[in-house]
């Protein structure tokens, strides 16, 4: 196979591999009502069914990135696709809530092998900087498209089949990626990886999971919940010990000296806080379309696709030539300002707004974020040696996961606070129904359905109006934060060259 065919074959396989877990993330949301009726999980078990994948993924990204650099990312990717396919089959036919939670956790373990390996392989085969930027832009855009496709595919399947069908479709896709990858993919690994420091592995896992769990609990139950403090302290302590240990090892799990490189540190930081703002669109699509407007999951999924299309345009078509013309810092800043404009346009959207008037907001938000996050992802990979690209991309992905969780917690709290503050319930409403309505829009609509006709309609209308006010507040914060990210990028990425030359492998000596 010639080098050009191998390059584009590798790219196609990486696109397929990235599609599956991103579709799986949103497919679960659609399947929960159906599997709840079948498996009868408790409220706590439902939360673990939703979170087991994310916790395993976030906790193991750093470890898997480093393991890939050592044993080879082709090998790790093939193992990951095989395990993901097997775990998907187990998930589809899980006979109990406990087995479903275990299967979801195994999916997260497999998922942690995929993204660092894909990005490392793309870094390996695309040696031309402009081609690499286009490839990363398309890769990121397709991953975003997969998130939008998840509700579309799962909604169509759930209309005709049982809940396990949304997971079973992963099996042939991952099997195809495994078979093609075994033939096409080149190997990508560090030729002199050194010894794997085993004590660092649990420290990194406990640190990341502790912080992510604290953020999720704070979003669900408030920052005063005791578990928030305990898990945050445990996570922070584990990460502190982890970082101190990395600085003293001759062969660290991750080389923290990478953060001395302005390109790397600035790109990772920008990516993390940009992801904070990106969750605003997920709030729009998952809640506004389905709950406030009452659209079906299939219709809501189709309605959200223009945002993903905008991300592909911004990342693959606009970012590469703009880097050449304006430089990396300016392109990231422009992208975040365009996204801020899109978030601002969302403030004009109400319950009776035409869908076609929403399109400019979706396209601007997607295009701007696609531009910015393509440049930061490309900068992370370009600013480290190829042999360390797995570890570098894993660090970036972990920061992105944390930024997304933090954004969901903060923006979700803002939305909820405004919702409860402006909710104007009709007089004479029974106390249980009033209490349910104040919990959120979903609970309010369920309570309204059980009330007499006129009273139920009044509660539903009040809840929908309050939700729109809360959504506007969260989106206004997102727009302001995106503008701040633009300033942050101009400062932290200032001086990063348009074309980053291949960095030299640093000496592996401890940092004192």
C-alpha cells in the first residue's frame, strides 16, 4: 500500500472510530426511558448507568495515552475497538441494572484508548502541517456531527426495536474498524519509552475522577453536598501528589515540562475553558427542543445538525487558511468571538421562534467553536514530539472533559437558579405539584400532565417560559465567557508560530 493510500485510509478509520463512541454518548439519553421500564433501575442506578462511561473514560485517558506511546497506538486502538464491540454487545443484552453499569464502565475503559490513539496516528501520517490541520478540523467536526447523529439514529431505532439496539449497532462498526485497521494502520509509538511508573496510574485516575465526580454532584445536588467537598479534596490531593511525583521521576507517566512550552500550555488551557462554553449548545438541543418545544428525539436530533455542520466548515475549511494569514492566536480569538456572536443570537429565541431563525445562531456557534478547537488541538499535537503525541492528546482530552463537566455544572446551575426565581405558578396549585414544578422543566411537565386540564396547561406554560428565561441567562454567560476565552488565547498563544517545527525530544531528567 502506497503512503498516500495508507494516509487517507488511516484517516478514514480514525473517523469511523471517533463516530461510534460519540454516537453512543447521546444514544444512551434516548434509551434511558425504555431500559428503565425493562430493568427497573433505582434512581441511583440510573445515575451510575449514565455516568459510569464518563468516569472510566476521564480517569483512564492519561494512562491510555501513555500506554499507547509505549506499546504502539495501532495495537492499542485495535484492542480498544475489540473491547468496545464486545462491551457494546454486553450492554445491549444486559439482564440487570448492575450488569449494565459494569458494561458501561467497560465501554469507558475501551473509549479511553480510542481518542489518544486516533490523534496520535493522524499526527504520524500527516506530516504536512496544512494537511494535518485540515485533517484535525475534519476529525473534530465529524466527532461533533456524531453527537448530533446520536439522537437521530437512536430515535429511529427505538421506534422499531428494543432499547439494546442503540448499543448493538456499535458492534459491526467497530468490527469493520478493527479489520481495516489491522491491514491499513501504521504503528505509532515511542521507540525508547522507558519504564511505566505504576504508582502514578492510580494517582492520576483518583485525581481526575475525584474532580469530575465533585463537579457532577455539585451540579445535581448543590455545592453544599458533603460528597462534593470529600471528592474534590481527594481528587485535588491525588493530583497534587501525582504532579509532584512526575517532577521527581526520570521516567514520568507524563512529562510536566510540556507545560513549559507556551504553545502546549496555552492550547490545553484554551481548549479546556472553550469547552466550558460549548455545553451551552447541548443545553439548547437536549432540553429546549425536546422539553420546551415538545419535539421528538428524532426531530430534535435532526434540528441540531446544522451546528455540527458549522463546526466542520469552521474547522476543516476556514481554520487552515486563516492560520496562514493571521496566525494561531488570532484564529482562536476570532473563532471564540464568532461563537460568542452565535450564543448571543440565541437570546432572541423563544417558544414561538421559527426554526429557520435559529439557524444563524447554530451555524455561527458551531463554526466559531470548530475554528478555535481545531487550532488548539492541532497546536497541542504539533508542539510535542510525535513519539509523545498520545500522552499529549490524552492530557488535552482530559482537560476538555473537565472543562465540559465544569461548564455543565456552572451553566446548569445558572439556568436552574433563574428558572426557580422567575417561575410564576398559578394560585391553588397543590403543594406536591408545586414542589415538583420547582425541580425543573421535566418534573414540571410531568406534574402538569397529572393536573386538571386548565391548571395543568397553566403550570406547563409557566415552566416553559421560566425555562426560556433560565436558558437565556446561561447563554448570556456563555457568550461573555467565550469573549474572555478570545482574550485568553491572544495572550497565551501570542508568539506561537503559524507553522510549528518538529520539537526535539527532551532529556528525561527529573524536574527539581
